[in-house]
C-alpha cells in the first residue's frame, strides 16, 4: 500500500478490481453454457430426425403378431396331440 493514497481509495480500487474479475468470470461461464446448450440442441435435433417412420411401426406390429402366433403354435399342436392320444386310449379300452 502506498503512503500517498488514503486507505479508502485503496479499498475502493481493490473492490473495483474484484468486481471486474467477477464480471469477467460470469461472462466466460455464460459463454461456455451457451456453447454447451448449442451442442445439446444439435444432438436433440439429430435425434428427432432419426424417429421411426410409420412403415417401421407397421413392420414392428406385424413382427409382434407373428411372434405371438409362433408362441401359440406349439400349444395348439400339443393340445391336438393330447386329444389324439386320449382318443387312442379310449379306443383301446373299448376293445378290451
């Protein structure tokens, strides 16, 4: 601290420098946030473009239906097989 300047002036200058530094830091942070927001916005826009079309949805529905049919098919065949075996057993019993 200089002896020529009074204490109040020294404090004022110090506070002014601190305020300027704070403003610069805030401005820099705001610029970084804006840049990050732009990057995110670009990614979101790209993701929106990649949304599936209606034809893809229709294909998915058809695939689901065929998968359900495929699951049901073994059950149907097993039911038919059990009916046939039970008929054979009944026929054997009736012959006795």
